[in-house]
C-alpha cells in the first residue's frame, strides 16, 4: 500500500516557513472541562486555508508561544477553520483563554494527510482516544462527504469519563445514522453513564468490520495507540492498513528544529500520519 | 596549483576585505583557538598548536611560525551560518487590533569570508546545507547567511588526537565546496602555501595575489604532508554496517553503561559542527507591546527537549545519549543521505568526562556481534 501523500504547501523557496499569518478568533466553544474549539478566520487577503484531513497548523499566541495543533474541521469546507485545543500548558492555556476578536498567528498547514482514498471500497474503522478524535474528525467528514465509496464505517471512541468526551453532540448525531457504526466507551463511569465501560480496545473484537478488507485510522495517547494497533492486528487487520497520527514536541514544523524525531522519521514532515510498519519498531521501544 | 609566500596571506586578507567581505578566521582567545574577525595575519594563531585528547584541550608552541598549525577548536562555522541565538521575528500588533506586522529581517547577516576552513568543516557545512536548504522548506536565516560566503579552506598538515575524518571520508584534504584551498608548508628554510582555486570567484581573488605556478617538488611536498596527516589520525570509526547495528541495538546494555558517565551537559552538541537542533523562545517588549521570537541552539541531551504534555519522552540519560548517537551515525543517513558526523573529534575533546563516540560505536558493534553471531 502506498504511503500517505505529503502536501508541500510551504515548499516554495523564498517563502519564510517561520512567518505566521494573522488570524482572528471568530468564536470559541468549550468542549469539556479543559478543551476548547477555536474558530479562526484569516485577516489578510490570502483567504481560506485549504487543508487535508490530518494536517496541523502551528498556532501562535502572540508573546506567549506556538504549538502544533491538528485541524479539527471539515476539509471540504475550508471557510470554517477549527482547532480543538486542550489547555495543558502556558501556550494552550493562553489560546483557550482568548476572546473572540483577538488576533493570533498561524503557520501551515503542515504534515501529511490521512489516506482516506486508500480506503475506497473497503471497510474503514476510526479508533480515537480522548482529544485524538480531533485530528480524525476531518477524515470522518471527508468520508461522510463521499460515503458511497466506502464499505462499513465504524467509529470507536474512548474517553476517560463521559465528561471528558469531545464532540459529544456530534457523536450522538453520527450514532443516529444508519450508515455509521459509532461506539463510545469510558474508562470510568459515573452514575449518569449507561454506556459501555472499559478502554477503547475492548470495542475492537466485536466491532462490525471485515478485518481482511479494512483500513484503520488511529489517534490518541501513545499508550492507547500501542494497544489499539495490537488489538487490530489480533483481529486480523493487516499492519499496512493501519495508520496512526503521532505526536511529539515541535518548534518549527518543517524539519529544522529536530524536536519531533521518532526513530528516523520527523513527525512534522514525514508524518504526522504513519502506516504501522513505518513506526511499529519504535512504538514498542521506550523513550524513543 | 599556485604557490604563495607567507606574505601572500596578508595580501589575501586584504584582497578579501577590499571585495567587501568581513573576514573571519582562527585566533587565540581564552587559551583556545576560536573563530572571530581577522584584521591581519597577526591575529592568526602564529606558531600555536593544540594537543587534544578525550576531555582535554591544550595550546602549546610549535617552535615555528606556522599560521594554521593546529586542527580544530571549540568553535565551528555553524556559529555564523546557524547562529546560537538569532531573532526570527519581531511582531508588532496593528492599531485597532486588526492584525500584526512581522519583521523577519536578520541584521546579523554579513558577506563573510571564512579563512581556515578544514575539510571536515566543509563536509559539516555540506551536511547543514542539506538540512536547511534541501528539505521541503528552506530556512531563510541559513540561506541568506550561507549564500555569499567565500571559503578559504586549509588542508590539514597534521591530525589531532581526537580526529577521525579519514574514517568519515571527510578529510584531511578539502576536495570541494571551497573558493580557495591552501596547504601550508613550513620547511627549515621556507614557509609557503600551495593554493588551489575551486570557483570562478576564487580564481579572481587568486589572480590578484602575488602567486606563481607551483613546482612539481612543491606539489609533491604538499601531497606528502597531507598523506602523513591522513595516516596519523588519533581515532578511527568503522562505519560499515553501523547504521544497521545501531538500528537493532536500542536495547543494548551499553546505553546504560555510557549513561553512568554522561553528564547530559550538552557540550558535545554545542561544539558539533553538524548538530542543528534549536528551540524558539518568546520575548515581549513591555514598552510597545511587540513580541519577538528568538531561535537558540537546543540539545537532545536536555529533558525539556522531548517535553510533551505530561512529561518528557526521554527522561533517562541513556535514552538521550542513544537518541544522539543513533541519530548522528544511523538515522541521519536515512534523513539526509549521509551520517551527521565528519570525524572532527570535537565531541570527544570537549566532553568533560571524555566520552568517545568512536569507542561507544565500537562497543555497540562488539555487543551486536556477541548477540547476532
């Protein structure tokens, strides 16, 4: 199977890859206790940011810092640009505390895309953990925009608790569709949760897809991905059909800063989406 | 090949300055040979040499007046091409909060002439060229600084105690990438330089110097000197099969062993002429509300380097040394088409506890042989 294609948006020489474009925060919506979705709009005349599902931007809060954030909106509707951010540090905290109308900087989009077209005519299973649903959502939108080209489409989502879910309303909407199989599980259930309890891997053995004709796209904490790919392989999904989106510290997003190396790969320019055979060896090694 | 007398080097520095170059070269400061601006050949380390060993660097007198009678010091040319600290951006919010303007000019860039560039350093510049210029994106800071550089290479007449450029096919003779290349000959009765031009601009500069065609004897003498330098390397590194050995050696007990000595001080990465990692820091101007983004050298030996939400990925010293060595001698090849090492020996000399990567690589090879024999 071919590897995901790389979009060389910033390949043209003479363009400063470190130069952010000004964007205005159009709206901000709280997803859960520590996660917000920011809608951004370009200030300059260059217009909308075309992107592919799985790509990310370097989002810059002026004077505070810059972080890599996956685009979480619909690639078929680039006029609505969303980033879903978990507030866990100075920069993400600063971004999540912004008010509509404020200006921030954006560089991108960077990285390669989920290989959605490779899954044409086969079953497709999305496995997401926590905020890992955000980088997968553009791929889900893309698939839903051309739903007939795919076999069964399954979304398996795990969150720590019901309150930690993101896009909960959308998951409910998707679960109401006859052409989607959406299953949600939580690690810890509170009294008002009547759904499945357990880590997301427990959903894999019974999920409705044909493992011999399935492409899987996985995103979540590294430990979750490690166990998820194991469950998928145990179920019979070919390694070459399993794709993961990896995360590492990044300062530049174009291969200069060295931070995001994972074995021989730069997550920024070779990824963030990798087929399992390309990263398997390092996924199972500690402290790579 | 031309020959230039000792006084011809003064003429060379003058000619470079007259062509508008800021001339940088070796000079003695704080008991080390560092690179800085040269006003005349008096600034060069005349008659000085360096004695290098693992964790040790000492300057001594040679007993002659050689200008380039040393190997390499703690500085490398990346100080100018990929500076330790450089402002990437100054961002000024626009009135009324409708956006910002970004100034990405680099006031530190000059038209430099690098004098005294060793073959290993030319190889190192070539490696950084591939990192910063040949990827999907071009680094404008490196690009602007690199473009106008005039390189006066100096072939090594002697190898240092920690040198192994011959193993890395990076020296001691400069083969390409220079405008002019010098070989210094200090005989009992004569002190002269053989000069080779490597570019049209080099040819132009050379034409303006008081040089003459080299005699066959002079060429032979220079060749003999360079051959003896190649055969007197203080270290060697066997690269054959090493990337594969490193690739399957992530669980080798050797990493723990070297970690008991490694202080994780980052010295090796700071003196390395190819290490390119950097971080970006934000600085705020309280007076006018402008925000600046500064890039500074970073090192994979710090815990912050691999920080992700929740903690660092590489918390142990062994994992950080492993990252550095497997990258330098292994994965770098897959990334950029050559190892990230030129055999200059700086990381060995400037390691405060004398860790020697050639020794570590050999030990990893040995334990791999034991495991996979």
